[in-house]
C-alpha cells in the first residue's frame, strides 16, 4: 500500500520544512515539499531531497557500540545502558556532578528531544553544560543589548518593504524558502541588495551587490551611519525611541567617511547609497550569521541595528533587522530553574575540557552534535575527548566524534522523529510525526533517557510517551490562544504569541523602552593585512552541505576557491596545501575571478579524519559578545606541495 505521510524537518536550518513522504510497504520511496505549508510551498532544499540516501545508508548505526580492547564493538542496549549507568554513578559519587559535561548541539531542533536530555542531566546533577553559541551567539547578544530581544516580524511582511538588504545572508543556499517572499517583494517594486564578501548565487537575485572586505561590515555600517547624520537622513523623532543618539553620532564622527570606505574596501558612493536606501524605507535587513562569527561580530550587528534604528526602520511593516525568530517562545518547559554548577564556553570546547579543574571533566555526553568537526581547533577537541574516562555519543552514524567514544548509541532520524518544532527563520509551528518506525535497535533521545533514568533511580524523570509530553509542552498561553496539540498536528500554525510587527509603536523591551544605540567600540578592526597569510579562511554552507552531519562524503580533496590572482601561481585544478598557523590540509584549487583576492572559500561540513575539516585550521577564539566562535578571522595561505608529499 502507498501512503503520503507528513512530518517536519527538525535539522539545524531556518526553514523547518514540512515534508510529504511517500511510503510504500513501510519504506519511504520519495520526499517532496508540502504544498500546503505557507513557507515550504511545495519544494525542498537539495540536502533534504537527498536525505533518503542517509536514511537507508548501509553504514547507519542500528545497534549500540561499546569500546572493548580499544575497539568499538556491537552490544545490546541493556549492556550499553548498564555500563553507562554504572560509570556515570561512580564518576558523580567520586567527583561530583560538575565532573560530567553534557554537550547538546543543534543536530535536532526538536523541542522535546532537547528537553529530554537537558532534564536528565539536571536531575542527575545538575551537571556541567555549555554556554555561548558557536553559530549565533554574538548576533543574538548584540540584539538583546540593542532591542531587549532578538526576534523578527512576520516573514510575509518582507513583501511590504521598499528595499530588502541581505547583509551577509546567502538565502539561495542557507534559506531557500525565503526566496519566493523576496521575489514577490521585488514584483511589488522592492529593490534587493546583497552585501557579502563572497560572490554567491544570491547575488543573481539582487539589483545591487556590494562586496566589502572580510570583516569590513563594521566600517561599512558605521560609515553609512555617519552619512545618515551628515546628510540629514536620521528620522526627526529618533530621540523619542532611541537612547544614545548623541553618543552614536560622536562615535561615528571620530573618523572621516573616506576612512570608513577605505577600511570596508568600498567607495564613498557605496556608503552614501546604503544610507539613502535605508532612509528611503521601509527597508528590511535580513542579517546572515557569518559576519557575527568574528572577534568584533557583536559590534558589527550592533552597528547594523543602529543604522536601521536611526533611519526609522524599526516597528513598521516591511522594516526591521531580522537576525533570528524565537522558535522556543511558544512552548513550555519540563525543566526547573536549577543553576548548573559550571559552564564551559562552546567555542573553547577542547581547551575548556582539558583545563577544567576542581573537579576535572571525567565524562562527556554528546547529543545532536559532532564537535570534532563542527568546533574550532578540531585536533584539540579530539584530544580532549580521547583523554576522558567516559564519552557517550548519541548519533545515527560513526562521525569523527563517535569514533572517539566509549559508547555510541544509535538514534532516530528526522523522518522517524516524534516532536514539536519551531523555526528560527519564520513564525510557523508544527509537529513532527514519524513517517516510518526506526529500525530495530534504534531509540529516540526520550527513550534513551527514560531507560537510563530507570537504571539510576531518577523517579522524577517523566515516563509518559512522546505525545503526552508534547501536550505538556504546548504552553498555557498557546492553549489560551486556541492552539492545542491537535491544532499543531493538523498543519502549520503561525505562532499566536509572536508579534506580527516586531516593536510595533517603536517600543522595546528594554529598561527605558527605547532602542539602545552603540556609543563606543570595545574591539578593534580585524581588517589588518597579514602578508604571511594573506587569505581569510571562509568556510560556508553549500547546496550539498550545511553541517558535518549533512554531508558525510564530501568530494576529496576538498576544493578551495580563490581569485586567480590569489592562487600563488597555482593552476586551476592544481593540488595545494591550505595552511594556517594551526595546521594545513590538502585542497584542490579552483579559480573564480568573481571572488575577492583576500578570500579562500571552502565548503562547510568536512571531516577531520578525511582531511577536509576547515575547523582543523581554525583557532578557538571568542567573539566580543555572546561567547560565539570567531571562526572567520583565521588567515591562511596556499603552499605548493612537494612531489614527495603528493606521492
């Protein structure tokens, strides 16, 4: 029998697509986008279109693995869970719960899956957890400082904009379901801008493309702010809803407009054009997360926020600075308010574990993540895990991280998930229901922790099934607004708790109700030439890979795209070492004259064991705000390999 069954994608992507799965005799034979979903609109990204290859991959894990004699060997669930329970209990009793580090990342964005693991370690400890955010930490922290919250107006309102500025946001790859909204805005007369050091496919959608120096976004935004003050483009009532207006003016007037243009590597006319575009609102800025992944990433986002605020592009339909949608706000919590005994900064994962004292980190539990590949200084991350007494990894395949584990537990995929899902790219909520059952021997996160909690005597851990717990997570405020679990199961529901127009009336959830403009700079420019390492390492999502778990087999050697004049004399297609001060990896050089001469562009999602992980070259450094990872400040160079090295 053939059936169409629907679910939601729960992976780390802003689109949170609704999927129609064609199921024949309990096997999925085809996937397509749900035409009924307002954002998915009948199509899927390339990565999800190809997901059945992962779903039915021959190397998918379907039984727990336990390290015996230095090798990971298949074992039954009882043996694996008994072993884990005994080791966790011993480590906690001997060294305290702070000696156990629970690391959860974004491999699944399911609300229940995340809380299932968090609650277990809260009840068992509470244990050490991570702080900061490798992806969005700087930008979210910046917007909280500026506006009191990082959130967005309804995505549909982009169609009311006169201008849309995609600032460092490659929607063609990282958020393709935004494109129809942009096209409709353009049909209604909007002008589209892309500001990005990298020439990408989104540029083809836009009327204007600005290609600043990597890290030059701060100077670009501050220069446009100065133009706005100088040219009378600040809205007359700005002081009524902006705090720090005079301080911002003093800050930007400390430098000439020409200095800003020189640092951003754009013309003065470009700065003027950006300022006038903002003043000719309503203008929506869609902010990509990449430019926040610099040492001054928080300052960059704060400067963009300030530019929007003083030109009046806040609190209006078609205006605003969209960085994030608060995907969790509609849902309740199973957790208490217990403070963890210790937190470790996520971007410094390796060194933080190795240097932790009183107590040392003896055990690490990793779920929904592959930190060896996805965090900077990959080799130090690997060393930290290799030297722990107990490492448990929950995953569906043998990743770089899982290969270092003491125990590996196989988990369900997005097509087998039973969970609630919100999006950080739009306001729609929904339910993921399993379109097929997982293979025998595979459990969900909830099932894993329920079994482990029973072994450890955690009677407070919930025993209900996934659906009943989802009912508990549908918040009272949702129910009061007519949204119950069954409502979400019936199809996409716009979050009734989310503002259609963010900051409507130009009031903000800050102490004085005003936007807080930046008035000083605590960080210096990262745009400093380095002749020894002239290229910025720029590892970005591609249609094939958005994270290490989405692209298990990248083409090898990994491709490094550079401007022909930045190729160190290497021919198109030649092999070379891509080298930073931290390490090197073999790459195949590709020429692209559309790229800047100071960028080496490599795909995101490679693996350390294959020699294709850009994070093996990337130093672990924190951003100025939010304890994010300063991933994009790493400098590299191309080096011609010797014949012996290629042999």
